[in-house]
C-alpha cells in the first residue's frame, strides 16, 4: 500500500447557511495519533444532524466554522497509530467516529479512535455500509440498550420510513417485538417489506386515539408527538425521544408511571458488531435513497431537507 498523500479533498464550510456554503477544498490530511487509525474514506453517509449543524453553524459541542461535516464513514484503513491492535492497513471498516464532536467524514481521509470503527459487514459495499453507522447505532441504542425491547412487546416507531426509523423497525422485529410504525400511506408497502406488523398513516389517523397498552415508543419528531405518545403507553412503559423533552412531558410521564428519556447516540464498537451480525444474517438492511459524489454534498443536503426520502443519502469518495 502506497503512503497516503499529505493533502486531501474535503467538504468544508466557512459560515452558517444553506447548502451553498458547502465547498470542496484541498486541505491537510489528518495524521492518526496514538490509538487512532487513518481511514481512506470510500463513502460517507448524510444525516439530519449534518444539515442542522450546517444551518446553525455549530456542533453540539460548540465548535464553530470553519469546519467539516459528516460522521458516517465506510472505507479502508490506511495507517494505524501507536497501540492499535484491532486493525491493520488494508482492513475494511465502518463507523461513526467522534460523535458529537466534529469528525469531518465528508473527506478523502478521516483519523479517529480505532474503537469508533468495526469491520465492515461482509456482503455490503461501501455505499451500503456508509448508510448504517449513525442511524443504525441510534436505532440499536434506542431499542435495545435504552428501551430493552424483548420478545412479545408492542413497540411504536415514529417516522418509521426515515433513516433511523426503518432500521429501528427491523431491530425491534429481530428482538421479537410486535412493531407498529407511523408513516405516510405511500411508504406502507416499503415498511411491510421490512417486517412492520401494523402501520398508521399519520396524515389520516391519530395514533394516540388508535393505540394503547404499548411497551415502548421511539420518537424522533418532537412537537406534540411526545405528549401524545404518552397516551399510548402502559404504566411502566418507556418513551425514548431522540430530541429534547419538555418539563410538562416529563411531569406527565412521572404521573402516569412512564419512563421518558432523551437519548443521544454514542460511538459504540459493541453496538456496531451487533449491527454487523444482524446484517450478515439477513435481519437488517439499509435502504439507500440516493448516491451522490462528494463534490455534490450541497445537493445531498437539499434532498435530505425535503423530508421526502425513504432511507439514507450517501456520498461517494474517490474511486
């Protein structure tokens, strides 16, 4: 394997704004430190957190422009830093490095802690693998680690056809749950194909009036959805929100004997390995809504912000 070049191409932004602030630039290639690996990126997933960060001009951690965007990575290990034993140059890996700190995945190379990656699932190409880490880890940590869904439980997944939602449906089914999803009618066949047992058209039906005695709800919409979701849960059930919860919602949950929690995804080697196992045994797949070259990151954001895609948007990098 030839030595990595000292310079690389990457998408960066100098200020907050719309998709037009994303520019393809040449910049210094990162150098892996101790316990880190340098990954030659083959594909990078695009997530809602990316365009929200771009628009507000700051990460959750307070970092402000200029910076690069992106967390989902699939690629090939180019170099390993001191102390790394999990990987060697040439290994194919995927992961969600550094979240919620800037990772700069929209680039030709990424350097990050080795344990923020896992071996790429066998049978997936880099585009498919890049669509998994952030959304699949969010779904896994919500359904398995937080809600602790078990066989026979009744679970509601909001925005079930979205990037996180369509993976949460499959993970809950793999746990043996009865899975209900909210989505527009046009996406119901897609979700039935993923194993959803029951579907509600949020445009025509009020899920809070039709459902009850649920064990868990995974919520990613906010607005009045958390409060309405509480009405569907049994005492002892759990509402897992991927967005902040208001104090009135938390107070009502306590009154009803329901656990309501706000969850943020974390880098997770064990979770990635579990996701890989589901993929390799045919129980989990990611839907790719669109594939664009790195230079068209702005177009990828425009597409994502329509809210009309099913599955994930992925940028290809290099060959």
